[in-house]
């Protein structure tokens, strides 16, 4: 009755099933691993001391920015240079812009510093003259997909879409640090911008998407098995009816 399983058509179906099930299980396991990694990273971040309570350190000692140094208080000395607005940023439920000023550190590098948040339509305050020493929360450069960040295409002169070395490299003569800091206090009508959590350290929607994909891949594997048994049963019933000389329904 089951000799049809050895026909060329069923060899193709069987091969598809044999390859599909391990692939679905592998992908489901991989997505589950991604979710578990995010949970472990989140738990490790919760157990670490609050970066804001740790003593400030020199900027170069905290680079490159990672999960350990993100949010740490970094200190840098230099003179204020070019200033930009980073539009379409939200603070306390209101839309405005970050005031981003580059600090020329004297070693050929410029550090992007968010001096504060400015409501839409507000006057942009000029940066103080002379040498200054600033201390603020260290942040990693933004990338495409960061909440509130977008590309610089179509923005007016004096505005950038993301706070990153890539978006500033062609706008200033100095090399730009692949990091930025946000000051804890602001003046001249600005509001301080709180530091964001390190990327990948929170159980956000992406983490639970990995869990959802895990369930989907395992469901696909079960569906393949279910459909294979269903097709086999239907083919066996057709073969039995043919053997009994019955007309197909």
C-alpha cells in the first residue's frame, strides 16, 4: 500500500521533508539563543553598578564604548567648535532638537557634545568661548534604526540626522570621535538630555521578536510533519480504493 513512497514524486517530497525539519529546528534554536543572549545581557546590565554613580574618567580611558562604559561619566578638555542641530528629538513628550557642539580637544580630534535639548522654534544659544573642561555621560555613536535617528539626506545646512562620526566626518576638519557625551546640566533655555541605555541591554521589542521567531520556526517544523502524514494518508487511501476497484470520490 505504501509503495508509492518510492516513486520519484514522493522521493522529492520526502527529501524536502527531511531537509526542512532540521533547517526549521536549527533556525528556531538559533533564534532562541539570540533571545537568551539578550536576557543574559539584560541581567548583567541590571547587576552592574549605575554608571552615573562611578567616578568620572578621562575620555580616552573609556573608549571604545561598550556595555561596560556606556553611560560612564567621561571628561574632556578643549574649545568649542562647529555647532549643529539634531532635529526631531523627543523629550518629556515634546518634539525639538538636540544642540550638538563639537569640542576640539587639541589632538586633532573633535568630540560631539550634546549640550541640551531645544524646543522647536527656540533660539540656539552660542557655545562659550575659551578652553573648557566638560564631563558628561558617554554614549555610543548612533546608527540607522536608532530611535529618533535618521539619515542626513534633505536636512538644511547646520543640521545632522544622527550623532555619529560617519555623519560628521565631511562637515568638520578634525577627526571625530566615534562616541559622544551628553551634559548633565544645561543653560540658556536648554534642557539636559538623559543618557540612553546601552544598545542590546534592555528587553525591548526586538528581544521578544526573537522569541516569536523561535515559536514560528518550531511551528513550521510541526506543520511540515503534519502535512507529510496527511498527504501520505490521503495517498494510501487512494491506493487502497484503487486496489478495491472503487471510484475516487
